[in-house]
């Protein structure tokens, strides 16, 4: 479990830079840089719709992260072992506009 800071402001799971989903998937099977990764769990927040926060009522500072970025030093058997993870995406409207800034190539 990692401390997650989420900068994807338009994600329906983002609440005060914390995640309400409970767990996320970082994509980027062939990633060589953080820009080649993404938060596969990103879901765009839509105006006029309530944010979906899964079964969690409140955002969590610590979260379970599955990771496909096998070239990252923090990936251990498809699980992220970093202490802290920074997901970026500012005004992202889809998962490909996000990335894992914590990615460090092996």
C-alpha cells in the first residue's frame, strides 16, 4: 500500500487530491518513462452527475496500487511497492492524459 497523491482533478474518484476508489491500476506495460504510464482507473467527472466513489465514503491517503509498468523499480509482481505515488493529470479527460510521476526505470 502506498500513500497516493492524485493530481487528476477531473477524475470522479479524486477528492482533495486523494482517491475514493479503494485501489487503482497503473498502466504502461512497455513504459520507459513516467510519460508512458497512465492511471487506468481514471474516470472523467461529468458535470451534473454525482461523483462515483465506490464503497468508500471518504478519500483514502493510503491505497493499493496494481501496476503493469514492469520496467519500474517499484513494480514487484505487478504490485507497486513505492512508499509514495504521485499520479498527474491536471485537466485530463481520459486515462491516457494521466501518468505516474513516481515511475523510475529499472
